[in-house]
């Protein structure tokens, strides 16, 4: 049994069948297994458990933009997430290409491994010109050959996305968080800043 007074570090099972069972647990079941909520009541509990399970505990199986953290460290990061972002923004947007999508997503929090739901252009206060630019950028992605990724100009495509994210931020205003590169916030003046110092995380070298 986990002592809630100790700084618990999630150690996934090395036995593959057990590991699959662990990863198949619902967020609530995983929270119970890891005692993630003992003595901890964040303002956004559903997002907290998603963060703990998918971005921290499953990091050994999936790439995430967060470092490996103990439970106590993850709680500190999450409280900073709530203070720095949830308290300041109405919702979060990410510019990210996916097959036959709008290229705009609503992640549950900045840097999340989960992209969240796709956002249709009609639900955003953006111009027709920007919509057409998003469609053209997304069409390039839809048209690339997934079996030959080396043929696609990923750097150019990412640079276009940077510009789209800047213009999207101009349209949606100061109460909506926008990112293209995970954990890198697009600011109203078009510049960007890393979210890592605000969350007490080291920069990636």
C-alpha cells in the first residue's frame, strides 16, 4: 500500500500483461491505484488525473512534453498549471495537423499528449482568409505520402503553422491560450514564450 506521506513514484509493471491492464484502467481507477488524490483536491480534478496518467505515468510508453515526475512533483506542476493557465484562460487551442481535420484542436491543458477535440472554424472568430490558409496548410498534410515521410517538407510545414498560430491568437484574443509547439505559448504580440519556467520545469536543451 502507498503511504500518502511518502513521495510516490509510479513504477509500472515489467510484466507485459499486467502493464496492459494498468494502462487500460479508467482515469478514476488509475487514480485509485496510485492514490493520486489522497490529500489532494485540485480545482480541475478530471484534467489533473489525465495529466498524471497520460503525461507522467505513461511516459515510458508514449512520448510526452513533460519530464518524469514523482507524485509530489506532478502535484506541484499541476497547481502551477491551474494558477498560470486555467485561471487566466477560458480554454486552450493547439494548431496541429491531422488527417481530414481543421488543424485546430482544444487540448485539455497546455502541452497535453491528448490533442482534445477538433475545433471547426465556424466556432471561432476567424476571418475567411485565415480559414482558407488553414485549409491549404491542412490539405498539404492530407496530400503527403505517409509511407514516404522523407518526401514531405516538415520544417516548412511547421513554419507555416507558426504563422497560422500567431494569426489565430490575434483573432481569438487574450482570454484564449494558443500553442503550436507544445508548451510554447503564442502571445498577443505574435511572440512566443516557453511555459516551462511558469510550471517549474527545466527547459529542453
